C-alpha cells in the first residue's frame, strides 16, 4: 500500500523548492497531501501543489467541504509521516511550544509520531538563541534536518539554505526502514583502485562502485554509522550522512581502512583493488615515440592484498569479502573465505556482462562456513539488503 505523507508547507522563500520534493515523492509512489499555512498561500498558489500531488491542498481549519469530520484529526491520523518543509522560525516556535492556531499546527499537535522537520531561514534567524533552543527541544521527539550552507535569498551567506530535495527524500525513505543496524559501525571498501604508470596514465579495472555505494546507503538507512573508503569512482550518496574518504591506490585504501578497522563492527569489501602495481613507474610523462619497440616495457609487481592484511588483526569484526570470478564461482569463493579469514563471502560471476561490474544488477552466492544462499538477478540495492539481512541473521552483532 502507498505510504501517506502529509507535507506541511510554511511561508519560507524556499517554498518553490518543495515542489521538486512533491514530484519526487509522487513519482516514487507516495501519496502526498499538502497542508499550507495562510502565509504560504501568499507565496505560491495551492493549485501548483494540487496539480503535482494530485490531491486537494488543505489550508483553513474552519473551512468545511462535504464531510463533517474533524479535518485536522483525520489528516493527522491518516498519514504515515508528517514532513514540514520549509519550516519557518515562526511555525517552529509554535510547534516547540504546543501552540495550535491554524490547521497545520493543529494537525501537528494531534499527530503523536516522530516527524521530519526541514527548517529553512536567514542565517541570523537560525543562529538566534531562541531558534536554537527550539531546535534542541524539537530534536528530542523529531528528526530536525540540518540546513545547507551557501548563498541565502536575502543576500546573506551562511547556514539556513533549504536542503536539496534528494536529501529530504532520502530522509523520508530512511524513516520507513527498520533500524536493525542501529549505531553499528560499518566500514566499506568501495570501487576500483588505480596504480600509476606515469603521472597521467594508470592501471585499473571496471568497478563502478555501485555495489559498495548501495551497501553504504542500505546500511545507513538501517541505522548504521557508515564510513566508505572510496576508490576512483563516483557516488550520488555523499550528502546522505555517510562518511566518504577518497583514495586512489591500494596502499591508500589499506591505510584508511586500517585506521578505522579496530573500531568497526562490520567490514564489507566489494572494492576491486588492483592486484598489480608498476615496478618501473615514471615520475614524468612518458613521451610518445614513433617506434613502439623503443618504449620501456611496463614491469608489474604484486600489490598489497588489503583484506588479507586487515583480517590478520581481526577481533570482534564481522568481515564480508567479495569474490569476482569467471568460472568455478562457488569453489574459488569458498577457498577465499578461508584464505582471507572471512565470516561471509559474496561471489559473483563477472564474465556475465549484464551483472557484476558497472551494472545496476547482480546475481550472487552468499557463502558462510555452514551455508550457501543463491539469489536471483536483482538490483544491487536488493542484493545489498540481502547481504545485510544475512549478517543480521547470523546474530553476531
Ligand atoms: O563496483 P561495481 O561496478 O558495482 O562492481 C561490483 C564488483 C563486481 C566489483 C563486486 O561485486 C566484486 O565482486 N568485488 C570484488 C572484486 C575483487 O577484487 O574480487 P577478488 O576475488 O579479486 O578479491 C577477493 C576479495 O579480496 C575482495 O573482497 C577484494 O576486495 C579483496 N582484495 C582483492 C585484491 C587485493 N589486492 N586486495 C583485496 O583486499
């Protein structure tokens, strides 16, 4: 069944940005009911919200249409989540003090569940001790999102900017996920490393970091404190409260993972570190020459095995490795499980172009000492959740 979001809109100048949020929610199958304050209506016509949400917009507590129900109680009870965005200092102050003098504040008072609040205002209003006290008060019962930093509509520069719609959307998605990894420290090695040939050329592989990023997002949604040591790949999840540390080489990835490993509950290693490095790496760019025979051959040497070195100091950590294989997938994976001292290994067939490297899909074996589970072809987000389910099932946490 569709989740019902009640979106309370107050008269912040960022109100137009809420339109993006509404369409993002509707596209992702949420049922959105918008409630506007009278002042919000002066900034934007409710018809725009009605068109995007495909639902009537409510504004006045005394207005009655066909039904005789008490509207604010019905709206409060019928919603799975209330989000207030943008939330002005004025409405925030009312809510913090239990004042109910319009439809929106009446609904809020009648709704006894945790809400998501998105304050947005001038930096001086935000920093005012009264506003700060109100935020602290509201944080006891609700999720108060931190505003962004930057140029504000009034010309000032500082904190108070309305967050990007995708960050609010992520907070909403996360709200509905069970927090079975609450406060667990999850460390992830993600993406491809690179090893330089000269200052402008390198050896690497086709890992896109998608598997690692999906694991990070799912673990974060499930309540974990997530650190990603990220190779030479992109991520769309950098603003979602995940700690990203960028590295290039195997040595750097090892150094950063090792720094966090002692204090980690779960290490996940979908990274594809380069197995070789260049022995005769040049400090200056190799010049193009006509006859290829005159180039110095590139000599390679073995690179550090990050996982194997980390697990030498394994204590309480639950360690999950990955195995990228092209044949005898399960057999090779089982030998890596033992050799690398892992609790679990996730094996995928990287010879299949539709899954594995740089695809949004994968099909894996999740292998522990006593069990092998095989998945269908699923999205990497679904695979990530299956891996986290297996860790939770093992009850090693
Ligand atoms: O990033 P994507 O495009 O989403 O693709 C995902 C993936 C295919 C990269 C991922 O699912 C995967 O299979 N990751 C493991 C890649 C790999 O290096 O496999 P391996 O079998 O060579 O290594 C076994 C384990 O040792 C892995 O956990 C690997 O991170 C680790 N390793 C490998 C080499 C090395 N020098 N140091 C390591 O720590």
